[in-house]
């Protein structure tokens, strides 16, 4: 038997929308250039649907992004929005509404296939936030020639997202090959002494390559937002106009 759906009453206040269970920040796009995003984990299907509906009403020109969306929520959103929904199973994310015009390019680089989910979340987020995205997969430092072979692709991007688990050395290698802004993302992939991504995180924080900034473990979303903003700014810089 399907769970009972409750009607959620929404009250609009100055700068936020009160849904009872959440106060949706509808003013965020005006302050930062990007609307609030729904973190799907821990939310019921009814809550997810209500948040997406409120976001679409508040920002009809931007897609509503849901990260860490469970299968039940994805199915309910697909039923509600049909072809208006874009889902990425690898990323565990969905977007409802038309994607924005591409500005700038983000290149998401991943060390191994075990890092694919985090890299996919970063790539999906960057595209929803308005950047064009290119993916480079399986270029970990155990076979450094694979990274060297795509150096020209790295150098042509406006921002790099470099995702790696285990020893987390890939961002340092990439950061030593190009001066493109780079955000590193440690993943929880690895054996026992990787401590669920802590080893990779510490390696990235201690990178000897200058200009490497670091997101939290498995935080592809945060990296995607950062990279998209860098790429969008780069695309509108005076020397690119």
C-alpha cells in the first residue's frame, strides 16, 4: 500500500517560504546567484516533492536540484514532472526544470572507477549550476602516463574538479601540470588505513602543488558548485567577452 500523502501548506514570508517542516530560502539566488538545493537524504517523499515545487515556483528560470535522492523520491518526482526531470543514477541526483545556458567549462577528473559516484555528483551539479562539463576518468597516479596524455584537456578548462580516494595524490599531480583553478575532492574509497577518506583528505590538504583547494570527503556537490561559479565568472571576464 502506498504511503498516505499529506498536503503541506506553504506560507510566504520576506525572503523565505515556510513549509512547516522547513523554511526554504527563496532569497538565496538573489544573494549568491544560485537557488537553494534540496539535500534528499533523510527527507520523506512528501517533503522532497513540496520543496521541489516551491523551488520551481520561486525560480522558474532555474532547475531545482535534489542531491542524495533516494529511489522512492526519484520515482515520485518522475511521476510528477515526467520529461521535465533529468536524473543521474550514478550521481544520485535529479534536476527538475530546464538547464541554464552554458557558461564556461568545468573538467571533472577522477582517479578510479571507485570514485565515479562522487565525480558524477560534481559533474551533474556543475552542469545544473550553469557550466559546461567534460569528464576524464581513471587517470590515477599509479599510471601517471594516463594523466599526462590529457594535459591539454586539463589546461583548456576554466576550473578542474579532481576526485580521488586511497592515497589522494591525483590533485597534486594535476595541480603541478596546469595553473587552472583546481578543487580537490577526497573520497571514502580505499582499504582500512584510508580511514574512510581521511587519508586522502590529509594528503590533499598537505598538497605541495600551489593553488589546490579541498572539499570535504565525498562532497561532489560542494566541488561542483565551486567549479561552476569559477567557470561562469571566467566565461564573462573582459578578455573572454
